[in-house]
């Protein structure tokens, strides 16, 4: 029996052993000795204990396990433990041990099997490290951050104090990635990580959440001011990067949130810091903002609106009104501007300023604009089919800057025009001046493509952006709409009169048609007329109207009922 057992043991890749009640070896496999006690024979090891082969911590743990099995008869299965050999400091084994009994069932020792799982444990350690760290910067990642955040918050329960979280988002990282490539982008991220680590204290956690988002988590001491830390972060990141062969500057927007409440959820804290970070972006970037709770209510309201907006698109709750544009010179109806509205089931009619920015943020504005373009073209085709409109009557549609950045947009416009059988020159696309701020050659190419289709282009809200005359010369824009903020003070502000005079002269020099927006008084209209403005739009003439009312207006019938019925200053053609 002993011989058979030896054969079995010697051919086993696992380490198999029998021990007596004092944990001394009675029998052990050949591999055991070769691997772990080189140079020793079986007879050298028989009667010895783990203390003679392994390091003391391991020997103690093994001895305690075996003695417990002997006492209780309870086996141990698959226990993974470090087996600190004297010459291999970090080996791991997986061990199963059971009680060894004689024919009467009396426990006479233990029987164990162990196998070396060092490779497996190491692989798991690497995977764990990777799952908790960002590979580019070596910082901890979102998963690890959440864990540490939970720990810091839990600590507040026992040790009252404050936890601060800084949410850092680089302002121009996408441009760097797009212009210089991802390799440069990664170098920038590494440098930002280094700077954040040097600004933070050793006890703080610096994490990369992904993309260009970082977080610094710190437990504040009594005299700590998180705003000073935020300021240091903004300043440190904003320094030019001249290392690694780079010569560029990134800036960061930072949101700060502070809590002393241990019941705050980690997700909630991150979301609040994120909101504050967006406030920093709104404030012009390269700065920090501290979270204030009222903002959270606003975001919660936005969240509700988000779900409702998605529903609105599916449930056709959007509809269009059309605001007429008149010739200031002869009073004729030159066109209309389509303005979207949302018929909300409980809130009533929601104006676009309350949902277009949200739609832009949620990537839904394309769907809104697509609906508007299609519906406006459908209405225009219906009107033209009825006859009686001026040859140059146009339908103006507002286009968001996001839509303008979509390379397939011009094709889409061409398709919609063709579907409705329209002459392209009947359609005017309004783009805001602010969407042209960046010297973006893609936008310029898109404007050229749209112009080539034959549609007209209008620059909306002119004066609110920063277009230079030189820039305008290169853009294929037909119409300039002077923003209401300039028209508003005409007749009272000499400065605004000068500005409008300059804009009109400049636009005419570039052969553009000039439209005055938001004309509400006769005084404003007179000023615009004297400055040579071509067309006007505003409550003085007409509010945005339903399609039916516009048709009545054209027919010269009473469109002048109720609030939308001010008699136009100009006579209708
Ligand atoms: P906008 O393109 O400059 O449109 C003119 C806005 O001024 C309209 O507001 C119009 O109702 C308002 N308005 C016109 N005349 C007067 C006036 O005499 N006095 C005053 N106080 N306001 C006047 P609305 O319809 O609320 O639209 C606001 C903005 O929302 C629009 O400004 C446009 O930028 C955006 N928008 C409207 N419809 C759409 C759309 O279908 N798609 C996109 N992307 N944006 C749209
Ligand atoms: Mg407009
Ligand atoms: Mg406008």
C-alpha cells in the first residue's frame, strides 16, 4: 500500500502530504521535496514540520489550520494563501486539507493537497490593478475612486470633518487630440496627471474618470480652503506644457463640492461636482466654481424635461409658428421664419429657449431641426401650391450649430427640398453668429455646400458673436439679421444707432440683405428705415403666427385680432 501510494504521489503534479497530530510529515510527494526543499530527501523531511521548510508566518498559519481540523474534524477546501518559501518570497498556493482517520474513525492526523497558483494569483493581481487604475496615467480610475469616496464619507461618521471633491475637465482637449493626434493627447493627460498629483497632498486621491476628466478627492483639515486647492489646480494645469517635445497649453474647468454629511451618496457628490464644473465652463472656462444646491434642483428639473422631450419628439408634441418678415422699403411680405414650439401636456406651450439648449446638450437637437425643416418645407410647398405668393417669398429655418457640424447635413437638406418639390432659393437657413466663432473650416465648407445647393443663408442674431468683417467676406452668407439687442435701443441710444449704421453699411458692401430683428416700436422702425435696413421682423408687425393666419395675412384679410393683431406700420403688398 505504501509503495502504491508513493507511485501515485511521485507522479502527481500537486503536493500531497500526510501529517500526524503534531503536524509532522508522515508521507509526502516527490514533487514537494524537489520544488520546496531542494537537496533534501524524503527521509530528511519525514518527522519535520512546516517550520523547517517554510517561513514562519506560513508555518504558523498551516499549523493552526491543521490543529483546528484535528479538533473539529471540519475540512478546509481550496484556501488560497501566500506560501512564503524561504527563497521565494511571494508564492501562492491553493490548499485543501481534511482529517486523516484510522479504521475506527479516530482522527490521527491530516491529509492535504496544495498546488502552486502563483501564476494565477499574479495574473489576478494584474487584472485587479488594471481594473482599478487608468492605463494611460497610472492614476486610480472611476471604480477605485468611488470606493475611496465611500470610505472617506463613511469616515465622516466616526470623525466629523469635511470631504471635498474637485471635478476637473480639460477645456480644449478634443482640439488637441484632433489636431495633434492621440499620442500627443496621451502625453498631455500624463502631464496633467503629474501636475494634479503634485498639487494634491499625499493623502488625497487623484483619479482619472476617463477622457479628459479627472477628480481630486480630499479630506479637509480645519483650516483647509478647497477654493485655494481649486485655484492651484486651475493655475497648474494652465501652465504651458513644454515637456515630452510638446509646446502647447491646456486649461481646465473645475467644479468643487464640499460635504460634511456622511449620508451623502458618492454618485450624488460626483454629480454635484460635475454640475459645478459645467458652471465653470459656462463662466468662460479656465476657472472653478463651487457647487450650490439650488443648481441641483435645476438639474433635476432638466432631467424631467429630458424624458419629456424625448417623449415629445415621438408623440409629435412639437409644432411650428411662422413669424412674417416684411420689406421695410415697400411693406411687402417677403417671407416667414419658422419658430418651433412644444405643446407640453401640462406646462402648456413651451418656447424654444427653454428646450433647444437642452436638446443640444442631449444630442436631440438634430431630431428637432429635422422635424422643423421637414414641416416648414411641407408648409411652404402647400402655400406655394395655393398660389398668390411673391416670387421671392422665402421660408427661414433656424439651424443649430451642432447640425451644421454634421457632414451629411447638406445632403439631408437637398433631399428634403427635393421631396417637397421646392426651388432651393425659397429656403433660407438661419445660423447663429456664435456658431461661427471658431475658425472652423468644416463649418465654412458646410456653408459653401449649402450655398451651392441654392438655398439662402442668413446670419442670425448678428452682433452677439464676434465675426470680423474679414471673416464675413469669406462666408457665403446672403442675409444678416441684426440682433434684437441693438434694435431695442434705437431712437434712444446714439451708440446703438452707430452700430446698426455700421453693420448695415458693411453688409451692403458685401451685397447682403439686412434684416432688423425684434422691431417693437415705430421709432425703431423709422430708425432702421433711415439707416437703409432692407427687411424687418417683430411684434410691431406680427408675432409668430399659425400657418393659417399667415395665409390670411397674405390675402390681406384680418390677421389683426387679439394680441397678434397690431396694425402693421407698413402696408401689405
Ligand atoms: P431667433 O431665430 O432670433 O428668432 C427670433 C426670436 O425673437 C423668436 O423667439 C421670436 O418670437 C422673437 N421675436 C420676434 N420678434 C420679436 C419682438 O418684436 N420682440 C421680442 N421680444 N421678441 C421677438 P422664439 O420663437 O422664442 O425663438 C427664440 C430662439 O430659439 C430663436 O431665435 C432661435 O435661435 C431658436 N429657435 C426657434 N426655433 C428654432 C428651431 O426650429 N430650431 C433651432 N435650432 N432653433 C430655434
Ligand atoms: Mg432665427
Ligand atoms: Mg435672431
